[in-house]
C-alpha cells in the first residue's frame, strides 16, 4: 500500500532539496529527513 494514496513525483522531493541547499538550512545538521509520503511510518 501507499500511505499517501499515490506514488511520489520528483517535485515532491524537490522542495526538500531546494531548502537544504539554501542558506535557510544553514543551522540544520545531522538529520535524516524521510521525504517518502509516510512510508516509513506505515
């Protein structure tokens, strides 16, 4: 099953890539961010 009811698209991950590549994320260190529509919780 797919928790969000659909498969992911490149745009779904794009926001995270854009954020972590920006200066806005300069204080974020050592994190694992699962951008997978909730599949790791399922």
